[in-house]
C-alpha cells in the first residue's frame, strides 16, 4: 500500500505545503525534582520537593504541531486561544523559536487560562517517575466574543491552508476552542470545499462533526456508534466506522493500535496494517503524530489508504521514543521504511 515512490513524493511535497490547525493548545510543563534535595516544610511538616529544572513544550494541539515541524512542513498555521498569563507567555516563547510556525492567529485572551499539563518528575537515585499531574483547564464556557474571534480567524485562514487538523482536547463541553459554533463553521467550510482535507480528533464529541474526516480510537468509535453490536470485534468496528462515515459524510480513520487503521468511506472499509515494533514503547502522542503524517500525505496527493499507511509508519517511529512525546524527521522516516522492508 505504501511505496518508496509515495514516501519520496510526500517528503518532497511537504516543504511546499501549508497545514492549518485549530483547537486546544496546551502547555506541557515538566518539573525536574531531585529527591536528594528534599526539605521538610517548616509550616506544614510535609516534604517540600526541590525543582532543579523546568522544561516547557507545546502540548495537545502543540503535539500535532511539533510533528508537522519535524516532518518539514513549509508553513504551519495554528488558530487557537491561550490566556494572558505566564503559561501563555511560555507557549509563545517556545512557538516563536520554532521554524515554519505562523503565530499571528493565536488569540490571547484575559478571559481564559492557558490550559497546561504540569508534570512533576521525581528523580530518586537515578530512577525517574512521574508524580500526580497537575492540570489547568478552563471549566467555564468559552465567551462568545472569544469564539467569534476564532471563527473570524478560521475563516481567514481557510483559503491559505492545504489541509486542516482539528483537535478537540478539552472534555468539558463548549469550554475549549472547539465549541458547537466552531464545529458548525467547520461543517460549512467542509461542505463549501470538499476537496480540502480536514481531519478532526475529539476525546468526547467525535460523532458531532460533519463534512470533515474524523480519527476516532476504538473507545471513541464505540461511543459514537453505541448501538452497533457484533460478536466479532472487527465486524463491530467496521459497522461502527461505516455508520460514523455516513453521519459525518467523510472518511473515517479508526485507529486500532497494533491492529492498524480502519479506513472507511461509507462502505466496508479497508484495514491498513500497522508496522511491527519490537521492545519497549511509549504511545503518548502516537495519535497526534499519525494525524500530522496523514495530513502531509493527503496534501501530497496520496489516497486515504496510503495516508493511513504513512501515519502508521510515522507512529511506529514515535512510539519507540521512551519518556518523551516523540516526533519523526524525514531522515527517520526513510530509515524506518528501509527497516520494514520498503521497496
């Protein structure tokens, strides 16, 4: 399904493409803690962890963005909302140093907090483990004025981008960037320009998108088609994906981990096999790397099945990067393709 010629075509094309993103941009912040420096708090008697380093990375939508940068996309155009706060400052600082990223449509609003995943990493005699994560999210509805600004910028960006990736990360309904109004506008844009590849990823609301492709995992697919029941798991997935494809009006890319991706456009669908990976893996961010890769492939004129295969190939690289949210460079893609017997 994937060939050396197709990979060459993708990697040659992407420096000349513009990929847009819309959705929830988080700050991933790691606090490196040395247990050997622990101190008791004078006030409470509890252990006061001593932070020896702070590392900041774009997360959620930023993870997709990181993968687009690594693959060499020429221009990357995010439309999102962050707060006028310290976390937002860190995000802008990090994004400003990244090549190809256009930051003019990142809305900075005093009415919102910058979402962040704060990860304390405790080093005890050389063994590092993550302590309980501290999350900052907006749990109140996104103000109408903020959504109106997102809609204005999304409309303006639409004509500039060759593909658009949508990430609905926030679980609380209408509390993130992808509100009901944004989904409605995406449906309108998708209907207006059906040839443009738009791929939506949503933790809670994948079944509410229309006129755009969607990428559910097994649990999200099950939720979106809860009334589909079969004894055989693959048959159930096929029927659920077909139903979701009929609802959305576009192709469904149902990710199934080591079982590959089920690509469905209303009919039975095609299973695109994953590439085998030996040894330890870390699946954090694998879906985001797959989305970025599929967008690159689609903008290079690949079929949905070829795009899914390229997504699987890139994910097979990123999951082997332990303890980090991995990315894949063109050199790594070519090396991995040679490794799996590419011709």
